[in-house]
């Protein structure tokens, strides 16, 4: 059995779940390589925590990040335990009014950048029989109104995770999908700060209900610290499930997924006051 220390790679450490994951990993004395976009994680353990800027929309950035990971593995004599693909953005708006570039923007980060980073690190993960953890969303199973770019990118990530899990099973690599429900992270405030003047005013009531139920609900959701601790415990399991919902009411969110589509549609129409 290898005596090497375990290395965890986490993207999107600027804030939210990614930031809290770094704190949790540090408290458990783990080596970390964290990827940030705008704000670096404040290092607590400079001997074991290493950070680097990465823009998942830029291929060269991803290549340089992978080189950085390889350097840490070589110099610190650690083995890659887990890649946690956490970085993501959320773009909202109505399908009628959204420009196609908004979809591309959401997919570049949430899907294509994540897929390319995983692809580049896969040889290292396979070598150590490591774990790939993809932070998806409950919106990757239940697509709410006003969230087509975001939900579509998460649905794509769910499919990618299924294929990756099946391809990697014979070589001993585990693939886990985490589906957060309402988690109190800055992503919700960013959605709220968007100028929605481009949306046809017939959607005003639905838009207000979206901001109230989806966005404000997120801000009042589970603490990212609690979410991070749950994710860490999941990674330590010998035989983890393929998917985990993390929210304040896992049972209710699980029922939403298995609910007949017509009933779910009816409830969503009522919740978002969709009459125009």
C-alpha cells in the first residue's frame, strides 16, 4: 500500500462550496491544489495548500493548471486522491429573449472546461485509482423556468458523468455526482444583480417569482460549510453511491425527481405564477 499523502484538486475555490471545501480539507490535513478565477483562497497551510488561477474558458489556462498539478505531485511526493470539479456559473433569462451566446458562455465553464480539465487529468487519476467528483445541481435533474442555459449545462454534466463512470469502472476509478439543492453561495446574488431589461415585460411576474423562489431560496439554503463537510464524508466512502443530493430537505428534493412530469409541470406553473 502506498504511503504517499493524498492530494485533492478543487476548482472554483473563490467562494461558496469550493472555498469551504478547502477549509474542510485543510482541517483534515490534506494536500490541496485549488483553482480560482478572481480571488485566491487565503492559505492556512502553505506547506500543503497550493493555488493557481484558472479560467475554464481558456484551454491554455487549463493546460498550465494541469502542469502545476503535475509539479506539485512530483515535488511533494503525493498521490492524486480526487478531482473535485466545482467551478461553475449560472446564467438566467427566458428562452424567447436569451441570446445564444449566453448558452455558450454557460457551457464553456460548466461543461466544456470541466470536461477538458478532467480529460487532461484522467491519466493521473487512473494511475492512482482516484475519484472524480462533479458538482452538478438539482437543476441538472429538474430544469426550472428562466434557467435554460444553466440547467442545460448541468444536464450535460450529468450525462458526461454517467459515461465517465461506466468507462472508468473497469480501471477502479470512482465517479460521483453531487447535486446541491439550495446552498447559500454567491452564485445567487450574481443572478439577482443581472439586468433583466432584455426580457419581454409579459414575463415580469414570473421573473419576480423566479428571483423570490429560486434565488432568494438559494440564499436562505444550506450553509456551504455544511455542504463541504458532507462532500468530504462522501469522498471517504469505500463504496459511494453514484449521486448524492445535498440540501436542507433531501427527501422532498428526491421526490421532485421521481414525480410524474405533468404533475411537476403543474406545480412549477403554480409556484412561478406562469400566466402571460
